[in-house]
């Protein structure tokens, strides 16, 4: 199992990466997820996650993932290649997802 500090660091790293991919500032992302709060409060929240001062709960992680258009799993992927696979897989259409999953199962020697 991963240590909580490692999970927090991974989440912070992926959050920064996803925000950069979307071209959003902390303030802009904060405004997307904290619609009831001021933009500044949302930016502080995002900054605290990225600086590992605070840990996001699962609801917050899901809100951030939705605003960033990434799967929640991406934010917790503990390696760069796994993060990339999760992101690319999520962007495939259903037909290509099934074909890829079938290939992986065959290579891994597993059946459905």
C-alpha cells in the first residue's frame, strides 16, 4: 500500500499536470469547482492541494477531475506511464476501448 504522503504528492503532481493540460490557472480551476465561493477561495483551495498542505477528499477529487476532464483515477496514478494510459484510454470510443481491453487480456493470458 502507498504511504499517505506519497498519495498526496501524487495527487498534487497529477492535479498540476491536468490543470496545465487544460491551460487553467489555479484561480480559473478554483472558479470551476467552487461556484458558490469567490474565485480567490477556490484558488486557495487548489493551491493548498497542489502544495500538499491539504488533502482532497473523494468528492473534491471527483469535482476536480470533472472540471479538468480527466478520470479520477488519473489524479491518483502512481506512475507517469499509468497516468498516460488512463488518460488515453478514457478518450477512446467504446469500440476501441473494447478492442484494447481484448488485446490486453490476450497478452496477459486472462480470459474475460
